[in-house]
């Protein structure tokens, strides 16, 4: 098997600064207050994910999930230890982050795709599919600054899910689009998983993690607390008793459940 | 609706043979030029958004230097009378304005480049050098019209380009580009940590028009009491921007002055041959200085790239 993502004792320290100007720092120093404080967002995390695995990354708010995802995505660099990946990375992380309000939807698709590492030919080839997926119709040639938030998000999603990649990271509320769009996204995500790409899925929704993933990592205050099969992972988190979307309609595609699993991402 | 991976996939190397690597893009400037397509799109975005919603559009990048030129020409040339003493003073000044304006625009827009793209830098992985480099290229595009004006203006007053002069001009512009890129890299990175840096740059900009021979000719400085002080003279010439300006003046202004009165003051004539124009109009080793400054600027660029690389790991969390 080919290893896709490896973390070796990776840690990320964040420094919090309470004061920014010289005046404030001086006053704080005279009063013997702390000028800065640091905390470990990701603490000595090690794991190895093989190509084609789909892994859920779970944990309470502030447990370091997003930071870990940023380390894997290459936006941040671990302060100690290392994170290694193989192949191209794409994902539903901050979709639409690269959009420029004054450019048209069309220009933004090209720019965003280029940031994600696509060539001009590749974008041309996929352009129609992207536009069809986003379903923004005649607004394609108007500045994205005028888009509704749903249209903006749909366009961002569309570019991200059409990027060829070996690793696909998901960290975003799917609550933005309307119901048909959400279902389209879920279907596309399952397709991506079935293509044999490595998938790392950050979610609080036990039901959708169960459906999408075959392994779960649980972070607790930056420490990797659990690494193993999905069912036990969810039990480890004590999500089973509190979340009704798991208990009531497991494995069922009823409207209630899909609403629950999508909304629970928030 | 969906793109099936395999036919469209552009992957020459099988995944298993690709190396495990750190996802944190650290390819530096080399990587920037490997991803020229993205660079092109970023530059296009910057050029378009700069003149978004303005009626005159790109025309504005002519107006500012033109107004500055007219003002200086009126005050320095006509009120202080330099226009009479120095042949083609307007070309002398405009050649300098082009160089200085290119540099200041590169420097200041480069310094702001990472902050103003923070939405991308915080969330998406890409070579972060891309933004300062795009700022340099955008500035070059905005400066190009001025170079055209300088060309036409010089031709109008009888400019005959000579090979040495053209080489000097190219060298001067190369110094500005390399030095501007270096400083844009360094300051864009430091500006992430302390926004003071964009103010420092703005303050520094106040000097640039005065520390280069733009509104005064070089010989005035060389023959003044200050210029006779060797230490001051060397310090003055150790500013790469000064050397770049002198090279641009060698390219455009010197050939238009040949045979005219004013060397190196009223009453004497410029030589008939551009190559014979020497000190005190130009430092005698100006070409050597030019090559030296280009080398120094390249060293500064490498150093700035190294600093940038060592601090870019903190960009995402500090923005």
C-alpha cells in the first residue's frame, strides 16, 4: 500500500498576543501582566493514512481539527515534527476564499482553479462541468461581489470538487446551499471517495462520518485521543447518546437524517 | 456533471513513485516562475481591479507622473532656472522620474501585497512569493506607458540611441526590478507581523526623489562642498537607485545633449561623442558601478528570499 499522509510528532503552537502597540505593551509590562501566551493547538500528533482511505477527523470545538487540516493542506507549517503528503491536495476548505469580489464568476473560476494547481487547459476542459455544478446561470459573467451567499458558496464548491487530486480534505459547513445542492455535494463527495482518493473529513455529524469513512481520528485539545474504527470512535466521543441523528435513523436516507447530518456540521 | 478522473488526469508520474513531501509550499521564487499561469492571472486581476469603475482607466498611470513632472519642471526648471543651464533638463528629469516611480510603486505595492491578499494566504496553499512578484510585474505594466513617453520625448529632442547607452538603460531597469523585488519580498513578509512597515516604506518614499540626481544634475552634487568629501560621494553612489537613475540618464538624456552648451555648467559645450561624456556629468566608472549594483541587488534578493522563507510559516496565523 502507498502511504498518502503521514504525521510524525507534529505540533503547532499558537501565540496569543494581548497587546499590539508599544504603549499597550509598555503599560502591560509595568503592571507585570502577560504580554503573550502560547498554547498547543496540535500536540505531538502522529498517524499514517494510506492512499484511498477515507478518514473522519472528529473532536469538540477547539480541539485542533482545523489547524491539523491546515497543516496537511500546507497553509501552515508544523513548529516541530513533520507532516508529509503524497500527490496533489484539494478540498472543501474555505471554498471561495480566493474569490475576488470585483472579478466575474468566470474569471474567478479560472483564478481559483489556478491557485488549486490546475493548468489553463485543465480548467478549460472542466469549465462546463464546473458551471453546470454551480448552477449560477446568467450570473456567470457578473462580478461575484453581487452574488447571493448561496451562489458564491456554490461556485466555490464547484471549483473545489472538480480539482483532480490525490488527497481530498473536507472542512466546511455544507449548510450553505439549498437542499438539492447539498444532495449534489454529498453525492459528489461519495464519488470522490469511490475514485480511490484519500479523503479526510472533518465533521461533527456522526451519521455522515459513519457513511463516508472507514476510520476515525479523534482530537482532544490537540492530542490524538483515538485512532481506529468509526463506531468506537463515535462512542469514544460520547456522540452516540447526545446526537439524535445517529440513534433515530441510522443508515436511512430520510429527509430528517440528511438535514440533521448536514446541519450538524455548523 | 462529473469529471471522471482518468482520461483528464494529467499525471505523468504514478502516485506511488511520487515522493512523500511536506505540503507546505516552499519552492520560493523558482516555484513562482514554474507556475507562470497563476502569476499571469494574478497580475491580470491586479491590473483590472486597480482601474475598476474608473472612467479614465489606465490613463491614470500617465496622469500622476505627468503632473509631478510638470510641477518639478515649473519649480526647478523655470523658477530656479535649471532649465536654462542644463540642456534638455526635461529629459534629464523624466528619465529619473521613470526609474524612481517604478521603484517606489514596486516597493509600496509589494509591501502591501500579502496583507491585501490575506484571504488567500490564510486559507490556500500556494507559493506566497507569488504576491510580491505579481506586484512587481503589475508595477512594470503601469510604468511601461511612461517609458513610452520618455522614448517619444527623447526622440523629439533629437535622441540618437547608442549601443552603450541602451545597455546602460537596460542595466538601470534591471537594477530597479531586482532591488524592487527583493525589498517587496522582505517588506511584504515583515508587514504581516507589524503593519508599521507599510508606514516605514511610505516615509522612506519621501526621500527617494531627493537622494537621486533627478531635480538636480549629478555634477552639481559632485562639485559641491559635500560631493568633494570622498566619504559622502561614495555613500551617495552606493545607493543602487542613484546608479540606476544615472544609467537611465546615460541612455536617454546624455545623447540628446551632445554638442550643446552646459558642460558642466554654463559656457562650456558637451562633447560630440556620448562616450566622451565623463566626470563630473557622470561618475567615470558608471558602467562598472551599474554591474556592481546589479550584483549587489541579486545578493540582496537572495537574502530577502531567505528571510521570507524563514518567516512565511507564520503568515497564516498572524494575518
